């Protein structure tokens, strides 16, 4: 099992290069930059779209052989290419019915045990669990002593987020905030990064209790979408927005798509104490893929058995 004496995260101290990359981000108009990116990634003009898409594939070595449509220029917009669907066999489900799946393709930024109200960001950097969840203290208390997993999605990665476990959506919390980069340099240098950036908290009920999947925004993330509500950001505002689901609550199977980043960012999974174990092979900076087993449930309760009700996904924005 993973060492339960503490959480694990990036251990290298911030370098001068990290600070030089991070400090210029503070005065930038994050949302204005992201709105420009939103417009650019929706351009349909082939003379603009195709050269940029081909350059992007070369620059970041995007594995197009995994995509349903392997021709990067066949997509109507750059955003459609960026949020491309993968072939079903490219991300198989684990055979173990108790496996907890990675929510995204990317690299493990941090993982381990939640200590009180603190989650590890990187060496010397913690952030508040309650703040991450938009100030919802009752939700935060449910995860204290539990497990967390933070996955960073790089530009080359598949940018749809999937369910770690089967669950029924109970609540979403949209938390406005900044849009700092979520690269390694900012994770090491920007205090409380994930609790400062704009984010969407998705609260699910599962067979082992509550589960939170948090989609964290970042600069150049033009928007965040879910399969039940479509585009959630970038509406601007300063108030935390809570939406509760009751009779019409979407239910999603383990491994099913729940949302996507229109440009890259970070996904965080929170699980309650005593009901799940993260894999003892898990390491910081380890590459993970959607549906890859990253842990195992150790206890189940009634309430989330049987097949999930199908969710009619809204058409993605292109």
C-alpha cells in the first residue's frame, strides 16, 4: 500500500526558472487572455486552423493514432481537435470491479492522505480543503482523513475527464477565481494554487460514500464542460454558484465521461477515509491514463448498485 504517514507531491524546491515563469502571471488579465483563446480555438477558417493544428501536433507529439479521427485537420475547429474522442479500445476498463480509475490522462502531481483541512500541493505548499470546495464545510469534513489524487493534463494529453467510480451527481459548485497556469513551475511557487483558480466541484454519491471530482481551470483554458450541463465556464462572476440535483440526478458508470477541458488543466479526486486505498505503485510524476487503476475500494455500502442510468450528453462546443 501507499505510505500512509503522509501525502506525496513534487519534492524539488522551486528554481529561479520556476519563479521567472510564475511571477509574470500575477499581473496578467487571466480571464481576458482565456476569452481570446476561446475565440481563437473556435476559428473555422482552414487557412488559420490547419497550419496551427499541424504545428501543435508536431510540437507536443500528440498521439493521433489513438483518436477516433486520426487526421488532425479533419476537425472543424482547433477546440474540436483538442477535445477529440479516443477509440474505445485505447482506454480499456480494469478487470478488477473494486478498482478506482484515473479520471484523466496526464501526470500524477500529488496524492495521498488528506490531513485535517490541508491537501499537499508540492513540497512546502499546502492548500485548504474547505477553500478548494468553495467554502462548503460539511463537504470538507466528509473528506478529512481520506485520500486525494491530483492529475495534471499536459497539452498533448486527451482532455476528457472520466468517472473514477460509479456515482450519482448530487451537487456542483462553481467557484470563481484566478486562472494561473497549473504547470510544475506554478505548483511549486504559487501558494494555494488549486484553491485560488476557478474550478468546478462535482459531488457524487457512490457505494463507498461521497466522492468529489474537481475540474480546475487555468490560463488558456477557454472553458470547462460537463456531459449534463454543457459549457459551465467561462461565465464571469464573483459568487460561488451551487446547483443541487435530486429527482433528475445524473448517474454515471465508472469510466464514463463526465466532462472536458477546452484546453488543458488539472483534475483532483477526493475520497472519504477508511474506504479506499491508493495503489502502492503510485508515484509523483507518473504518467496515468483514463480508466487506469490507481487504487481500490475496501468497503461498500448500499445505494449505488446496478447499472447507472444513461445520461443524455449535451453536444460539445466546437
